[in-house]
């Protein structure tokens, strides 16, 4: 097993030396071995690939990212990523509702307008809003809370007081 420690290279770049003693200083004429590593993928390439992916996935509009201010570009990209995450949560909610005959029947049993309420809740989840429902829709709120991940979605339902 190789000795653990800091690896140093001599100026000839062929002689490697490992310091295993804690706090030991590098010998004169030596430098950390990691200085020799070559970057094969730059930070700029990484960010360009991320931006291209966000545009291709239609998470953000290319025009919105054309601002020369990098801070504004970052704000647009982050807002798009957050919105995409919310859309994923909304899709997961609808997927759980439609997953089986039992879940669809349980939704229908919550009363008239159940499917509309499910779609309105999915929209509220995607847009980070709260869905306000009348007290008569308490059965729908209970249905949502009983779903897998239901507590997460139930936070976006508010039953109005009478």
C-alpha cells in the first residue's frame, strides 16, 4: 500500500517524493504533484454545455440568456432550473393520481370537480402557488395527503375558512 501523504515533484518533473509527516514542508525545488495535471474540460466549457442543455430542454429562452451581464444570465438559468423542478413535481403528482384504477377511483370519490382540482393543484405546484379550496373539498385535500409524497403536495392546498 502506498504511503499516504502529499506528493511533490522535483523540477525535473520525473522525481516524485511523498511526505508522510504531518506539517512537513516541501523540499527545496519541489512543487505539488497536482500542479502537473492538465485540465481537459474548462469551467467555460462546462457552463456553455449547461446553458446549451437548458436552452435545448426549453427550460430557458435563448434570448433571455443573451444578456451580457453574467449575474443576470445566472439568475435566468437558476430560475429556469427551479421552474423545471417544480414542473417535475407537478408531473409526479399527476402520475401518482393516474397510476392505478384505485387512485383514480379514490380521486373521483372526493366529489364533483375532483379531476379539475387535481389539474389545478398540478398547476399550483408547477407555478409555486397555493390552491385555495372551499371547506367542502376537504376530502380532496385528504386524498392528496394520503398519496405517496402527499405531504409535500398537501402543503400547497389551503382550505378556506367558512
